[in-house]
C-alpha cells in the first residue's frame, strides 16, 4: 500500500501510474521500492524536487555495500526512468505549442 503523502509525490513527479503498475504485478515490493529509491537518488534536482522528497518517504534504505540499483530491480528502474522521461516530454509539448 502506498501512503497518501508518497502517492501525492509520485503524482507530482509523473511516476504514480508506472509505480503502482509495478507494485500490482510483483509480489516483491522491496525490488520496486529499491528501483524507486535509486531513480530518485540519481535524478533529483535538489531539495525542492519531488524526487528528493520521495527519497525520505519511500521507506527503502540501501544496504551498506549497495552503491546503485540492485540487478534484480533494474527492469523496474528502467520502467520508472522511461515514465519520468515521458512525463518531461508531455510537459515540454504542452509548454511549447510548436511540434
């Protein structure tokens, strides 16, 4: 279950649909939350960014030897990155009427 605050942050970051889809298809939530954590860690743009806030809300803490996305979470990570890029593309198209 995704907490209300995390849901809002995921929507603000354009990740809600992709993340809930991942959660619905896996029994291993930790892999999904690991992918979310590392996406936010790699791509946040500072303290005012929703991705930065998600880091503290997602409930995942990497192990001491974990330096990047675990291999078993890479497929979820790639899907979240694609969702984030699609979100930025939609924003850019809406702000720039010339296609």
